[in-house]
C-alpha cells in the first residue's frame, strides 16, 4: 500500500469486529538476531512489516546472513553463527531503528570484524552512550560521534570477558545488547537494571537452550553459548494493538477483539492503566511460543476518568496512546517518570502537548511527563513530527473527536504499521 502524505478521518464511527495486528516489533528484531546467531536454518513467520524490522534484516544481510522471504512473507534465515559473519564493505545502515543499532552493537562486539553502524537524521541524534559503556565493560572496542554518545558507531569486535554490568537506565534494548555480547564472552556476564524492563530476550534465549539465569526481576546472567535454530510465528504487536484498544474504549458503540497478540506481562501494562481509568478490557491467553504468551484482547466502549500514570519501560511506547485516552477522560491525568519520551523519534512530551492543544485540550508539561486535563476534543489538523507513534495517536484522536481530523506527515507510520488504514477499514465496515 502506498501511503499518502495526509490521513483524513471523520470522528464518531464505532469500531466493530475482529482483527490481527502486525507481528511484534520487539520479538521480530530478536528473532532475526537470534536466528543469525544460531548455527543452522530458522523459520520465522509473522514478522513485523515496518521499516524498523526491515533495517535489522538488511543489516544482517550486509553481514553475510542469508535471509529469504517466501511468498507468504515468512523468512528463512540460514547462518553458521557469528563466526561466519563477513566484514561489511560499507557502513551498515540501521535506518530509523534504535533497536537495530543498539542490539546489533551487542552482536558485533564479539565478532572478529570491523563494522560501522549508521542511521538516519533522527537516529543519529538518539543517545548511544547507554549501550556503548556497558559493552565496553565487557572489553568491546567501540567509538562513535560526540565521544561515542551518538551514531555513527564504529565497532571493532574481538575477545570479550564476562563482567557485572549495572545499566544506568532500564532498557530492554541495552540489556539485550549486553546479553548477546555475553554469549561470546569468557566467563559469566551479569546485567542489572534500576527497574525491570521488557524480557523478550530472556524468554527467547531460555527457550532456545542458552545458559541464562534470572537472578531477580532486575538482574539476569548469561554464559557463553548460542541459541538453537528454531521455528516461530511472531505474535501480534501489543504497541500496535494499543491504538485500537484506546479507540474502542473512547468511541461509543465500539466492540472489538484483537487476536493472536503478545500478552507478555512486560508489554501489556498499559491495559491495567486503562482498566484503572474505567475501561472494559478482557484478555485470554491461548498459548505460548518460544517463551512468549499470546492470546486475545477484547474491548468494549466505556467512559474513562483521569488517573495518575507512573511510566515504566514496559509501557513507554504506549504513552502516546494513553495520552489520547486522557484527553477524552473526565478529570485530570498525570503522567510522570516518562523522561525517556524526550529522546524518541521526536520529543514526545513536546509533540503530544502541541498536538493535543490543537484538539482543544489543556496540557501542561514537565521534564518527565504531562498533565492532561480531559475534555471534548474537536477535529483539527495534527502533525506527526516524523514520529510514527504520534501519527497513529493523532489518528486515534481523530476517530474519537467531534468533526474531521487531518494527520499530516502520515507516511511516518511506515516505520511500524504501514497497513494501519487497511486494518482500520475492516473495523469500520469498509473492507
């Protein structure tokens, strides 16, 4: 589907029916990387189709990993493990994907080759010291822009040694980078965080036979080893599901079921927040794949009220959607501990304040959050600021607002959810 520069939506039409959202981005990135580290052939279907995961696949291809996509979109990944990676002949482009750059840095730290990781203008401004310093603690040789705090990152891989690493921020990306480097290090590598973060990597590594041990909810250890080849159908992305969940909560008469979505507890905290705000949401676990629970989310429209939301790493990507919920809720919602929003694809604290104001909502900002005074948003012209989650949040606001809403810079959604319009049409009875 070719995306238009603008998305125009008329508010107030209920969402009804069943859908499946694209594959989980976080699991998709990890599936590709772990298949590349395994010696043999892995089969992965349901991969996220956005630009970020494509960047990981392209980067691995540049390193000599064979990735073949079938007519059904499934990927066959053939690798002899990191010892068979080849040195790239040019800088490896990570596009707009911070996940690609940070996790791949961990993979390359233990490989006997030199690679330079580059990204687009947005990625080149996002913080990299948080991953560079922990990898250096294992003996990795990494340099980069602005004294190795920004991309591009120059990585000269080699012999690593296990170490105890204390991360400055709770980050599933950084934790993953260190764990993947630890698979190539002598001895034991222990990673500790100030707060728990997403645990996709721990679940997948444990399911694939890697010597990993969870020491606490904030600490994990790993020893030298490699994942086994595997087959995986990637569950749906909880962050993509969040936009439909919020829209269905807000629009009277809505009733939807999202099937086959990841129900990893570290990814669906936002559902508990919405329930605290009065939402009618039920989940049902159908099974587990490579350590990941999956199932369905059922949502019925309900009146929401304000709440105090203390952000965690597990829900930071869903905060734009929650901010839209707050805009329509009765009373005031306070979002705190969300400074990480400042260093995403846009400064999401600033961009949310600006765009919610366009809808007629009073929003105050702080260094680490927002105070949203709920009201009756009116249709408006909203800008994406080149940020896929702001664009999708704007679409949700438009679906629930009174009148017509135009989201400019709509092509930004290609990063994570290029087929949003198609799936939305199905829920609006237009498919």
